[in-house]
């Protein structure tokens, strides 16, 4: 039970005050941004495009709420698995865009607290890296799937670290409602860590085998779906070439370039900067560049600390996420947002602690899940 007197008499470090003031300033600034730019965009009072697909989700919810929903909306929501259910349901239940913002902040705080209960890391460092990415801010201020992805990942990792099957099942259920690819990532991660995997202690080999299996299976099992999506991606430049490799049993060749394209594409492709000329499309210009810059910074931090290792459960999970999210032919950096969260988590762990953030010692590795 919490003793209020201890809270009042507790000593707070100067760094904690700095973080608190910074977060308060961010909180105030984000709401100013919401009222000035985001709310008018979501409500249709502005032509500025900020929230990616938020207007679509809200439009679908309004169609359902009307009592005579558009047949196209019903068709879009009737497939399984589906990536529209969660954001459309949120927009349907929370009629006010401001209520959605409040719900996003609650989900964000809950996710951070769950991660803190699961791992040892610098809270200030983690939050600063998270807020460095404009995707975080936009996700907090609009109806979207990224904040739900963050919450799902935190629930899953909490259940995995505490060995709570019911919590893991909850995370899988929420993932199916929000972004089913994430559910696949979690299932593959669990399978790789189980005793059924003969390569359980050889994590790099497990990732290589998974990539090779997908290279063969994707054209055979998902050829029709891939062909349809390829038409949508036909204007994607270098992505078209990489997608073509994937459709011809060469996913193993294209997977790393596809990840790099999503992580850094806006920084290395000069033609992409033309998006800035469309000042109204903030979602596909400034936000994407901020996303890529933030990712580059975190990657540099991880590389300098030699943290790109499968010995870390966090990084191992992130590698699964990169592979599975690269399957889609039409992909956006925001699809990898949960991977960015994992990278931030890894970058924020104390360097002196070998076992922090899921980096077990040799003894723990030999006995883990055994």
C-alpha cells in the first residue's frame, strides 16, 4: 500500500525534475498542436493531412454509426484477419477526437509502465528517444494503429517475462484486432524460443531459416495477394524492384534492403524530398523525415554500443518484426513503429548491465526456457 507521507518526503533527483518539466512542456505543446492543426484536419475543417489514415477510420465509423453503412465499408471490415477493426472501433466508441487523444495518452502511459515493470532501462533516455520521432506525437493526437501496437507489444513482453499465458493471449487477441502481422511476429518469436525449435540456442540461424522458408512459401501461398498488392506499389521506385525479388523466391535478398528503405528511405532518396513541396501533406513529408532521422539516431547509438545482437531478447524480437513487416509489398515506416520502440528500449538500457533489457548471461542462455 502506498504511504502518502513517503511520497511527500521523497527526494527527487535533479535529472528527474528536468525530465518531468520536459514532459510537461511536451504535453502542453502537443495539445496546442492538436487544437491548432490536428483537430481541424480530423474534423474535415482543414486540408492539411497529418494523421495518415485517421480520416478513413473516422469516416468508416461515421458510416457505421449512421445506421445505413456504405456497402464498401462493410466489405472492408468483413475480412479476417483485418487491420481496420481496432481503429474503426475506437472511432466508433469514442465519437470525439479529443476523447481519442485522451485514450491514446492513457494507452501510452500504460505501455510505458508495463515496459518498466518488465525491463531495466533509463526512463528519461527512453522517453526522449520516443518523443524524438514525430510518429509518436502524431500517433498520440489521432486515431491510429501505432499506439495500440505499442500497448500490445508492452502487454506481450510483460506476459512473456512474467510467464503469464493469459496476458500473452490477451496481447495476441489485441494484435489480431489491430495489426495481425504483429500477432504473427509474436507467435514466431514464441515458437523460436520454445523447446520445439531445434535451433533455439542458435538465434541467427533461426532468423536465416525463417527468411529462407518465407522466400519459398510467399510466392506459392500468397501469390495472388502479392500480385494485387504489387499493382498498388507500382509507383514505389526501388521498392518495386525489391517487391519483384520477393515475388520470385528472393525474399531473402530483398528483406534487408526493404527494412533499410523504410528506416532511411526519405534520407537517401533525393526524389522523396519533393514531398515537402506539398505543404499540406505533413504526414508523408515532415513526419516521415522525422521518423527516418530519429531511427538513424537510435541505430547509431545502438551501433556505437555494439547492441545489435541476438543475445538480447528485445533485439531478437525486433529482428522478427523487421522480417515479417517486410513481407508486405506496400509498406510505410509507421508500420515499423513498434520496432522503433524496441530499438529505443534497447538503446536506453544501462550499458554496464549485461543482463539488462533481456540480454542474458551465458548461464541464463543455457537455462532459459529449458
